[in-house]
C-alpha cells in the first residue's frame, strides 16, 4: 500500500491551538451546559469545574452530571421508543463485546450485501432513504456521497467524526463504546461506495473508553481480513484512528480535516467543499458517528423502508440524549415527528424533585431556548428551526427555575469566547465584545436597554458574517434568548 502523507512535526503554533495537546490533567471537572443545568444536584463537584485550567466542557457523562473524569458512572439508560429500531436494538441491555457476538446478531450482513452491489446503487439507496447528516447541518447524506463519487480524482477519503463536543450530547459516545462494530461496518460500506481507500475515525480526547473500544474493534476487523489489502472485493482499505487534542471547533468538518493534517483546527472557507477539495486536497466525505451507523440498516432493509420512518423532511429514527435533570436521563431512539412534550414528560418522566421546566436547549450549547409553551413542536429539523431552535446532535438539556435567562446567556457567551478559534474577525471580536458586556452586567443580573442593543447588534453581525457555525450559532443563541426572554433579561 502507498504510504499516505502526514504532517507529524510538532510545532508550537499548532500545539498552542489545542487545549490538551501538551497538558494532561489528573482529573477533569465538566463545566458544560448540561452539567451547569444540573449543578444543584452536586454544587461541590460543579464548583471545581469553575477553577480548573484548562477548562473541560463535556466528558459525555451528561446523564450523571455534574460529572468529573474519575467518577464511577454506570451505563446510561438506553431504550427504544419507536416501532422500528435502526440503531439501538442490539445494545439496550448491554454492549457488544466482540466481533463474533456482532456477527451472531446479523452483523456484517449489510457489508456482504453492499459488496455485491455497484457503488452507485448503494449511493442511490442512501439518497432514497432521505438520510440527512446527524451532526447538526442535516445535509442529505446521499448527495454528499454522490458529490465525492463524481469527482475525477481517484484518491478519496472518508472521515468519521467522533468529536461530539456539544454539551448534553453523548449519543456518538454510546455508539462507539457499545457497538463500534456497527460504526465500522457503516464506514466500510461508505468507503466502498465513494471509492475511498482510507478511513479516518476521529475520536475526541475526552472519550478515552470510546477510543479504546474503537481501537479494539478495528483490530478485530483486521484479523477477519475485512481491513487491509484486497479487503473490499479486491479493493484495499485502511482505517486510521485519530485522537483529538481538545478543541470544540474541530467538530466542524473542515476544521477536522485541518486537524488530521497536523494543522491548526481552524475552519476553511467554502466553497470549495470537502467533497471537492478535502483531506490532502482530495475529495473527502465527512460523516458523524450516528449518521454512518444508519447505513447497515438502510442497505439491509432498503432506502424506501427507512424513508417510511419519520415525517416531512426528517426521515428515519433519531437518537436523543437527556441530561441528568430529567428523572430518566439516557439515550433513546425515537421517530422524527414525536412531540417535545412526549419526550419531556413520557420518555424523560419530567424533572427531578418535581422541579418545574423553565426551558430546553436542544443541540446546544449554541442554540436557542425552547419554552414550555412550545413543547407541542414536533421533533424535526425544520420544525425546530421554525421556533428559532436547533436539533443539532439531538442532545436535550432541561433547565429549571434556578437558571435565569442572564445565567444562561453568560454561560453560552463565556463558552463561545473560550472556544472561538479566532480565525475570523466577526467571531473573534464578537465573542470577546459580548463577554465584556455580560461581565459588566454580571453583578446586576440583567442588561440595560443600551447594553441589549449593543449585544443584539454584535450578535446579528456574528450570525451573518462568521466563517463557521461557531460564530453563527453564538449569534443565533444570543438573539433567541433575548427575544424569547426579553422581559427577564432586559430592564
């Protein structure tokens, strides 16, 4: 196999970009929005996150928050709340421990079927399914694959994005830890379809167990002859496992491409898109873990069968994760079209200690709030956008009355300023300007009308001019909170 070009030289200007590239903390305390929302459950643990340097914004234990890295946490609740399960049916009671167990559960049958199909027919099946990327943008997966497939370049890459950094999201973590074989099977099918010979799987540093389970599973696939020379019907395939170094922005696909290349994890301007000019300037498809995990079911059951699940433009099932303020926090598989009210009160069983629900943040931390009078909204991409909210990864954070609108704004802006990569002026200057205003108003706990006008003006510029979703999302979240909770936050 031809060796791939990789930049391995350590450079201060690169290492300084990443929070944990040169720093190892003996223990980490999470200060992410999910743990902030449930801080009243353990003020002692959460207070330690506020003095930790460098900061940790999500460990993936949102179902047990406030959390820290040395805590002992059992598996979260994993359950199916849909008529047909696409993703969780084999791991509700326990995780899958080896590839033989996976095969006994009909694992790898989709890969076998796919290898007897023409690549373009696989892509057509995925297009027919209506599957959209589950990482936040919800771009049609089949169209992305088709774009890469149609490029003239013979060398192509597939990247699986396991850098799930949104607070409250531990969906990809559960999939990688409990069923890494499903993730890899989906990735192999995708690589075969688009003509990629190399797959990169990027796992965030804060998920050490997920990294180890993926590493073990990759070795098992190699031992089965499913990775390596002539592994895919005469085609060679290699999988490279990458460990993150601490950066929220690297979850953005072009920033991840730069990170894998050994560069600063800063987003690129688009166009050109990664499917045209991606990793090592070659056509590249980036899919997140949940997205790629849908592929085996689609190949086995048909794109048409998948499309029959869900509603409107949101097809299939969706994994959601609930934070620890719910009575039943965990990962659930639901069908698009379920109401938020049913999720909160039937699946999540309301809030702990009979606390009243003040608001939800879905797809956060850079997302607008959802108020109790909006809970009739159905779970769908466009439906949530219509109420100035977001679906994101499907992470659902509940807040009670102990969180004021100002508290929420402060946490979001503080996070956004800390994690901004600084590449584009609207985000770099905008987040720092917003932080300066909220710092000045912190003792008051509200904004004057003049401060509110300044914040809204800055947020609008960030929303319209930022290079990537970090600045855009910050602007969106700030404007949504102020518009929906103006009477509370502006006086």
